């Protein structure tokens, strides 16, 4: 069945109701389920994996494509962000997505920028939030709206499970959205999907297309630095993150913003258990750097074996 592309809030709710009320084409048992994959388009294999995870876990899947101006601090970045709806829809169709919601600016923010917004709070004060003030407020505002617009009613008289899928590459975004959903009692489960990497180890990103061949080669130092601390964590060794910092800073063409080891939920730096003592438990190594003209982020879950 061809993917359905809708552009208005009314069309979205109608499409969700029709698909949920239709045949259970994935053979799921029990409660009907809806999966939502929020995106800004310019999709790559990382987004494809998000869509496939949603398809695997739900009866009906909606993907949104909306370039959200509220999360851009630089108008140039907003203007140059690729708009590739037809190519994106083709990728999503191959992944098995049922509906694409592609609203225009007026449909999402009638009358202009919203006067009332969702603030990301203290979780947005560091890391990406420090480098991009207001970014996560914009993310929270649009995600809250998308969750509200896609919220399913009931299918065939039964309650509908609701899940939203986010890529682990944007680890701070996942943590903030998860906390927003908890604090504001949204009836949705947030599912994070592991990072998809190219064969050379570079985390897939829409920004990678702006890297020259030399910049891309230089950018591989980020994943090498993350693997360094990952291997030490797995071996129950001190992480010595300063070694990873030195590795990145030794790479020409790479300007490090931050590298640290943080708690997976609070994103607070670990005050112990990582520098000179054997690592135990779980944590997250995070990194951001400018490579040529492009700012890249990456992260790696850490677990002691």
C-alpha cells in the first residue's frame, strides 16, 4: 500500500484513525499501537533505522517531517537545511511507514511563532544547550505539539498504545524529551534507537553531507576517542578521559567543544568512578566538535563487563 502524505492536523488525525481501524497487517496481538517518528527531513540510514524500529514494534507508524525554526539559532542554518520531501517519503515507504505528516509553518504555528513555549529547564543548560541557547526549548515545544497532534484515540473500542522514536545520537535530546514526557504526564513511551554508523565509524548525520573528504577523514577521530573510553569501561579500567581529549585535540582540522563522561539520565558529569579508579556500572561518553565548517556530535554508552 503506498505511503500516505498528509499536510494538515485534521488530515493527520483522520489518517491515524483510518489506519488504526483497518486491518492489523503486522499481526500484532492485544492492544493496538501507534508509533511516531519525529524528523526534520533530509533523511539518511539512521532515520531509516528509526522508522524500521517503529514498524517492528507497532501496528501503525507515522513519521513527521517539519523543519522547526524554533530550534535554529542561526537563520543561515535554517535556510540551508535540506528540504527533500519526496526522497524522504520514498525512504520511509520502503521502511514500511504508513503516514507522513508534512505540515507547513502556518499549520504548525498558526499566526506566527508561539507566544507560549515549553522550556527544557536545567537539563538544557550544559553541553548542546550551552552551545545552542534556546535550541532545546524549540525541540520541546515542537515535540510536545507533535505528540499532542498524533495522540491516538481508540481503535475498535480499545485503548491504543503510543510510542515515539528518537535516535540515540542526540543523547541530550532523548534525555530531555524523556523527562518532559514524565514531568508533563504525556501518555507516550519514548523509545531511543542506537546510533547508526558508517563503515568507517562516523555517526550518520544530515550534516555529514557538508564535510569535504579531508574533513570526513578528520572527523573519524571522534569515534576513535569514544571507542577508547568504551574499551576501558568494558575492561573495568579507569577511563582516563583526558587521553580521549588529547587524541581529539591532536587531530588537525578538529576544534573540540566538549568531551566528558556523564550520567545517562541527568547528563551530569561523573564526579567519580571514571578517572583514576576502575569503572563500574553504566555511563555515557559524549563529544562535540567543529570539523571544518560543520559541528558534529556523537556519544557512546559505557558498560563495565
